[in-house]
C-alpha cells in the first residue's frame, strides 16, 4: 500500500461534517464557538503532526486562539504555526506575527520559496519586475511549465498573479508540508469569505500526491461570518488573553479608544484592521476599505475583500485546486 493510500487509515474523522451547511446553521456566537472548539479538539487529537496556518490576519489569529484554549483545556500540545512569507507583506504584519509568536511562545515555521527569494534579492527586484523562468530551479520550472502550463519566458514578481501566487504561496506551503511531514493543516477559512470556499467541510481531504503532499485541512471557523469573527475577538478572545480588558468585552472605536491600561500592542488584532483594512493581502495589492476600523464598517452591504486585487480573486478556484488555502 502506498503512503498516499495509507494516509487516512489512522484517522477517524467525518469528511462530510459541514456538508450543505451555512453560517445560519450556527445562529449564535456561542453555537459557532462550540463547533470551533469541537473541530479544533478533534484536529489536535486525531493528527500525528498538525500545524496551523497563520497569516497575522483576523481569521487565522482567531483560529490560533481556539487552538491555544483547547490545548490548555484538554492538555494537548499547541502545534507549530506555518507563516507563508511571500516577500510582499506589510511591515506591520511581520512585526505583528513576530510579536505575538513571542508573547504566545509559538514555534513558527517560515515557509518561503527561497529560490525565487534569492533571485529577487540578488537582482534587487521590486514588485512587478520580471523574473526569467530559466533562472529558477528545476523544481520551480516544473511547476511553471508542467503544472501551470505557463509558456512565457518571464513572469512578474507579483503575489496576486497566477504564477506569482502559485510559486510564492502554494509551492512554499507544499514544500513545507513535505519537509515537516505535516498531516493536518488547521486553517481559518470561512464559508462566507469566498465562493470557492463555500462548499468546504470541517475536515477536508487533500490526498492526491500528484498535486500536494497528502494531508487534511482542518477548518474550525467555517461557520463564522465576518461580523461574528469580530464579536468573538472583542467579547471572548481579547478579554481572555489581555490583562486589564473588561471580562464582558469592549468594542473600541479606534486605536486610542481602548480600556485604561491597555494599548494597541497589548491586543492580538493587527494594526492594519484598526487603520481601516478589512482583508490583508500583499503590500502592493491591498488597499484600506474605509477610514474606520474593520469591525465598524458596513459588512452587510460591502465586500470584505474589496481592497484585494480582483485578478487574484478570479483565479482562486484554480489556485485552490493546486493546493492554495
């Protein structure tokens, strides 16, 4: 029996859990949190070598909060966090991740496509500059030519393009899964975030060795809408983790409107959200949505990812087939 065929045999998870469901099936914040805890507990108990995807964004940070809480409650280990460094992050995101990794004593695996990164550094490239395909490793050329079937001689050093996104994020992630033999990837994707994610289940198999190292996706917060994510932060995660924060929660209106004795650095919420960003992508392709903090914006009548490059959003389904989150 091959390794890929053997992969699921030691697991007892329901791959149909969540099938056909929507956030409305979990009407209260308590319902959503209860399900998140259930899925997280199964993930930490069932998988031999899990890891959590962490972008520094609200969804993955909330997922990390649930992992920490469940691990402490049930005497389980907190798995390492995988951060995909695609070389085009906001400085504030990198600072946020490093700060909270230290505060929470996290083991962070920095997933990078170092072949592309080395070429960029050696040639002093800026986002948008061309990278010759022939200058990259056989591994990357295989992905470009054989998997993506890209025929041009060069591609732009931009995250939110088909080739750039695949090399800088998907290849970096899949290489990391293989290197660290990760069998369960805990991620913070949500049903309502994108159409390409609407049919996901809480435990989602990725077992085709021709596409990615065989593993499962464990997705504890599928049932959260954007507004529920912020409710979970201000009424549960922040009061639980920040000293001097009101136990019954408090929703700030700005980075200066925080309870006495609490500063923005004390709160595990990226400063970019305080500054008006609702979704965090690359530095060169993401704009703020409005002036007020993300949780105060009109979530019912506007699009969460409106500040993200649309060409990347249109490619999401194809990228996910190749292993993207």
